[in-house]
C-alpha cells in the first residue's frame, strides 16, 4: 500500500512509546485553533521533507485534518527519500477517538 498509513490508535501508541515523531501538515491558522500536543508544524503549502528533524530510531508520522493532505506530504517525503507514514483520519479522527488536543 502506498503511501503507508496507520490509524490514530496506532499513531497514539507509537507516540506514547516514544517510537515516533508527529508532523502536522495543516496550515498555521488550523494549527493555532486545534493541535495534537507535541506535533511539529510543517504546512503543506511550503512542505519540505528536509525540514523534518531526523531522530534515530523513530518513525515519522504525518497528519492533517482527515488524511488527504498528509497523504500528499508522505508522497513528497517518498520522492525525497524520507520514509514517512500517513495518519489516516487526521486530527479529527484523533479527537473523535478521545486523544488529547490543545487549542489557542
């Protein structure tokens, strides 16, 4: 399957176990309104896979609102030689599953 995808439950478990970093590819205003704690903002409008911090032994997870833009970001990563995983369902799936979010 391309791009590689996981559900929000798997993403939350990976983050809890410190096995991943999370990138939010939504735009700045969306991020300000609602975000997943600890997510790194790299908006798709200016997305550059080289800006993702490389952390030894950790997977790169990318999310957006529902999964469409993050799928595009994962494809861009693939073409740049960076392995990344799309979080299917995005922040709305994350929030619906009851995982923590921040606002403001």
